[in-house]
């Protein structure tokens, strides 16, 4: 099984464990998809590029304001949350949730998943 397939399996497993998780995506800092568990109608390339840009912007804001390294970005929309975090130097993890998602649980799960993804991507 390829690394992309292993990561996609981990994204789907997160969705299965936490019903409020609707989708997941792992991209490079340049915005290229590594693994996806997005809905079929989603524009994967466009979302991948936007996730990388959002993470890069969050990193620049944190540096500019003296807050150190960006750890996670959270966007709250009417239909739920988008959470974006680093998964090491070569990957960015995005999770999409329903509005009633328990954020504390998601933060813990994302940290764990980000470490697993970092280890897998490090094998490329």
C-alpha cells in the first residue's frame, strides 16, 4: 500500500471514529494533494491550494506578531469548522467538521494524526 493510501485510510478512520468529522485532506506546503478523504463533489486541487495558503498565512501572522510557530488554524463557518495544522515540515493536515463538533477532542486527535502523517511522509 502506498503512503498516500495509508494516509487516506487514516483520514477515513478518523471520520469513522468521530462522526462530526466530515472530510480530511493532507497536502504539501506547495498545495499539492498527498491524500484525500474529501466529498466527491469537492474541487480537490483548489481546496489543497487554499489549505496550503491558509497555513502559510497563519505562519506569517504568528511570526509577525511574535507568537512563534503557528500550531493550528481554525475557521468557523455556519456549516461547521475547518481546522488546519502542520504535520511536519512536508505536510499540512486539514479536517472539516459539522458545527456541533467537540473541538477539544478534535485537537487531540489532530495532534496524534499529524504525528503519524509526519512519520509516513518522512519515508518518501
